[in-house]
């Protein structure tokens, strides 16, 4: 992994110094912290790759897209490209002392499977707290990945193929975990909800209108709203507004773009309207949020 840029949020691009040019790396949390400069490890970062982290021991707090998640034995985190994160940290603000393993991989490495498409696309949970049985299953799966990764130099082509399949199995297990933000299509309204979330991920910067999404997908606005309420307890309009607010937070934290330019990129013709929207969704003005991130 390498860092770039001098903004408050550090860009981290995929680079495997251990098994170049492999598109997957398995390492422990302590090794990652030693690899990063302390100032980088303590700051928010934005990845261009996927990161799975399984905690075996220790305690800490992680931040994913400005939401904190307690980390302890049995915690599983999945970071997607573009998300803003802060590595698990302790009460002193320094990286937590965790016994944890990470699986890093580029977006193009896993097989393209329908069962994992939504998981990899970017919506759904970022954190799970596994039961003892679930943890044993995931620990064995990650351990097998680590063992095969160590053999990568011996038979690169065959081992890379095996790693891809083992990663696919791990991702299917993750997709199978309970997730209120990613109900199955067999749940009441599940198909309509999933279709809406996929389209929202593609079009949130252009429209927040439920009627627009309903027209594109062939549902009535009422059907989409009922499906979203059944899946998440929030209306389709609330989900659309929340997705735009999240992107605004990412841009405010990660870029030096003026607030008005960020608003325009998200469909607001007037900076004042964007400011009111952001304050309503987050409880802070865009300027206050940016200053908080820089502090």
C-alpha cells in the first residue's frame, strides 16, 4: 500500500510489496501499522481497494464513512473502494493493539458472482459482530487464505487461481451474514429495494426524486417507499438523501473543493440550498464538518 496527497484524508492506493504484482495480500494488523508512518496510521484514509479485517483479540474503535464501530474479538469489517476509514484506534488515539488479520484485494480480483455483486458494489453493512460459530468459520477461511498466500511464489498461476476461489467463498459467507441494509430478493419487497439501491448508487448525484427512480425501474413511488421501509425502516427519499449526504461528507473531508462546487456536483444549483440540506441531514454546516475533520 502507498499513500499519496497531502490532504487531511490520505489516499491509499493498492500496492503489494510482499508478493508483487499480486492483486491480493494477507497480513496482520500489526504489520500494517508498522508499514505505515504513525502520522498516516492515525489519520482518516480513503482506499482504492477492498479491505476485510477479522479481529481475533484486543479492543479498539474503527471509523467507516464517519460512523464509529467498536472492534473486539469476532468483529468483521469490510471496507470498499472510495470509503473513508480510520484504522482501529485505542483510547489514546493511536492504532489499537489488535490481534487481527487483513485481506486486501483489488476490485478486479474476485470472480464476478451474482451472490457477491451487491456486497462488492458498495451498499450494505461495513461491520458485523460474529457469533462464536460464525467466527470459527471465518477464522478458518481466512487462515486458509493466508496459508495459500504464503505459497504464491511457488506456483504463482495455480495459487492465484486458488486464492481467487478461496476469496470468493469468503465473500459469499460475508454476503450470507444478516444485513438489514441488504435483504434478499425473496424478502417482501426485497427485489424492489435491491433494484432501487443499485440504481441509487449509480444516479444519486443526478437525482434524489423517488418518482425518477420509480419511473426508471418500473415501480410506483409508493411501492419503492414500502419496500425501503420494510427493509430498513427508512423511506426511499430518506435513503436517497442519506446517500447524497454521505458523498458530500466524503468530498468535504477528502478534497479541497469549495463547498459550492461540491453542492453543484451533487445537483444543487444554489450553495445555500446545499448548505440547508447538509445541515438537515448531518446536524452541521458543511464548513463546520470540514473543520471537524481537519481538527
